[in-house]
C-alpha cells in the first residue's frame, strides 16, 4: 500500500509544472477635505498605493483541476501627500508606508477558478513621515494571513490573466521609532494589526 501511495505522489510531482504569478494592485486617490479653521479653501489630500505580490510555485494535477504550493513575496508602498493647512502656508506633509514580507502559499484551481491561502512568516511595516515630522517607525515581530480567490483566462498554454481578490491581515508586536536621531522601542500589550481587501490583476506564467 505504501508503495502505491509513493508511486501516485511521484507520478503527480513529475508531471507537474513550475509557474510564476505576478499580482499588481494600483490605487490612486485625490480628495478635498474641509478644514475647520475658518478658511474657505479645502485641504488637498492625495495618495498612490502600489501593491505588488510575486508568487513562485509548483502545480500538479489535471488540466481542469490542480493543486499548487510555493512561496510568496509581498511589497506594498503607499505615498500620501496633503497640505498642512487649507491655505498651504506651512508646506506639504508627505507620508510613505512600506509593507514587505515572505510567505508560504497553498491552493488549488478548477476550470479557471483559483483559491489559495498564504501565511506570512515575518512581514515588516515602515512608516516614514517627511519632511515635517522627520520620523521613521519600523514595526517588527510580524505575522499574517491572506485568502485569495480569482478567475484566470487562458491567453496561451503558458500564459493566463484574470482578476483576483485578496483579503489580508498583518500584525506586529513591536515598534522601533526613530525621531531626531533617537530610537525608542515599544512592545505592544496587544498586537497591532491592519486588515485590507482589494482586487488585483493576476498574471500567471507556466514553465
């Protein structure tokens, strides 16, 4: 019986494919916020969010249904710019947030539909506020989970494209804050977490 199981596993592995997935999410926003200081002008608030995810894995199964496992690299950069006052007399405040991390992904697909789960091992989060605040907050001791569902359209035997929705939660237990050359460390009594869900453009390449 053991020989049969190993034979089935070996056949599945040797008949599988190595594939790479690039998932791109870009969001831009421009808003006007009314400031309660007697000014008649609004406060300009704009942001650009680049959220990229790279997944390298191995899939095996049939043409209509398959199982895949691999590693994921996440990188997200959010740049926000706003006037400090409605009349912009005190300059512009810029904030840049960066998220990055490595994870392990497992999932499957059936007739174009995809479902997968990712566990992030040690994601990091940096909050850089310039030029006014001049501080950098680095969050560490991270972990996270991510669920994804999507649908791929086959453009060729080796290339597929389609929409994908990802729901991600990341959390950290420590923050190192750099301000005017001095670093202070804070351990959160309760983990600091962020949750978001968004759509991506999914590009999949088979080798």
